[in-house]
C-alpha cells in the first residue's frame, strides 16, 4: 500500500493524535510533538521535519487535526517564512532557521514595497552591492508590517541595472537588528500603526543569506507572494468565521485591544433585526461567500507544491477582500444610524467603523485587488497581457532621472 494512500494517511494521523493529543498540554510542548513527528509540514521532505507526502494529502491531515480540535499542522501551506527558506535557502540556512521559524521563534517582516514600487515590485530601486562575503544595501521600503519587532526580513534588492527589471533582482534573508536599519511607524486611518517605513543605509547581509540565485530573485518573490496571499486568505477566513468579518482592533501592532464578542448574526439579534428578511438574506450571502472561498483556498493549497506558486491563491485573496468589505458594510447596515458613531462611547459602532476602514488593508496588502484581477485574467482566464513597454528595456534606461541609477 502506498505511503500516499489517503486511507492509510488518515488512519496514521488519527492513531498518532489518539496517542499524543492532549488539549491540556502547553502549546510549546504540543508544537514540539507535532514538528518532531513530521505532521506539522507533512509534504516537506523527511530530512526537513516533514513526511514526504503528496501535497494534496495535507488536507486529509488537517481534517484529522480539526476533528480532535488540535492545531499545529499545515505549516507547509501557511508558514510563509519557513516555506521560502526551505525552497530557496542553502542547507546551512535551512538548518539554522527552518525549525525556529516553525515555532515562531524568529520575528520576521517583508521588505518588498517601495515609495515608487508598490503594485509593480519589479520597479524596486533599493540596491545591493557585493563586498566580499557580504552585500551592502541602500534604499527605502514602505508598508512593512511588524518591522519594529523583526529580527529578520525577506528582502528584495536591485543587483543588476543593465538587464530588464525582472531579471536584476536578488532576494535575501536579511538581518534587521544592525546599524543602518531605521524603522519608523506609519499611522493609518484606523488609528493603528501596523505598518512601517524602513530606511537602509549601508546595511549588510551575508552572501550566504541569499535565497535563490543572484539576479533570479523575481522567481523567489513569486513563490513567496503566493504563500503570503494564501496566508492572508486563510487568516482572514478564520477571522470571518469567528466574527463575520470584524477586524480585531489595536492601537498598534503590539497589543490588540478587546472587542465585543458578537458575530453579525448575534449583532442582528441584539438590535432586533434577526427577523428582517433583507438582513437575513445578506447574512446568508456572507456565509455563502466565506464557504465558497474556503473551498477555493483548499484548491489553492493543493496546487501549491514546495517551491512553486499558484495563481489560484489570487482568487481567494481577491474574494476575501470583497468579503471583508461586504461584512463591514453589513455590520454598519445592521446598526443603522448608530453605525456612524465614532469614539469610545459606542463600542459596537466604533468597531463597525474600524471594520470598514480596515477592510482596505486586505485590498492592498499582499498585492492590490487590481493586481489580483490581472493575475486571474492572464493566468487563469487566459486573457491577453497588458502592454509592458519597459519589459525588455535595461532597468537603468527605464528611469529618467535618479541618483540611484547614476551611482549604480
């Protein structure tokens, strides 16, 4: 019988859970058991904490974990950081970081977007210049979540200015805690400061921390972005299932503040609108949207083999953005005039206002809704690509005036 036989896998994971799962265990002890068993990332190679299973069978493993109420599995689909290092890092980098990343012991952030390169990440100007066994990095990044706390970052840089923009990018596992890294918070419309801008001035990264090959970072980035979009869709789906789209409010990215424990169904009951046929219809539609997107996310995960990307995750990412906007507007509609009140006098109306504002985060983070529509149109529907006049032009010639180019 094949190791990838579904019935065999289901029995094996069920037997292991019966012998090991205890809801009273401390989370760290439980995670160690799951990681050491290989069930945390079952499709990874056995040499790297996995079981070598067919990626499609991770859904079987996850279903058995859900059946008993256990967590800790499916890291081969959800752990952006560990998946990227495993797919493109050297064996030494993988030995140093994959396991700690599985436990969340390494605080991470993404250094992708720049003031002039948001939707078009291939237009980045942050440059890295080789200096022996290190690279010297100069530039600016923006919209960096958790930048103030991160010990390492996934960083994309421009390393060759004389080739077209997609071919001169190099990807690094970058140490954040060093001179030359200046992290400044950005205040949002919601009052949060989850994002930061990061200034890099003669910062250094070891050559050994390169992910993928020199000037081939665009391929690494596509895989990392696919994991990020899958993670965002999954996290937002869990949030939507928990509270039907309401965002957890926080003053910054350090300490989430409590919110009323009300789903939109419970909210409708509390204001006497649970019998309103229009509200009931909209609640049912929201539930259907969440359910369909969950099925789509399962499909995307099955296609997301190690070291590859899947265009299907863009469907889930775009759909979840729409779900959160829809849920925010429905939350306000249920409250009526009360939903327009801000401040702390009305916690549930303040929460509704927050949900409406925060929905735009998902429309931007991990690639804008417009970018997702382009990906879906071109790679899933087979529509013609948009014209790219600078696609074959050396990047140095694309920029009309830049001190960065003159120094490169």
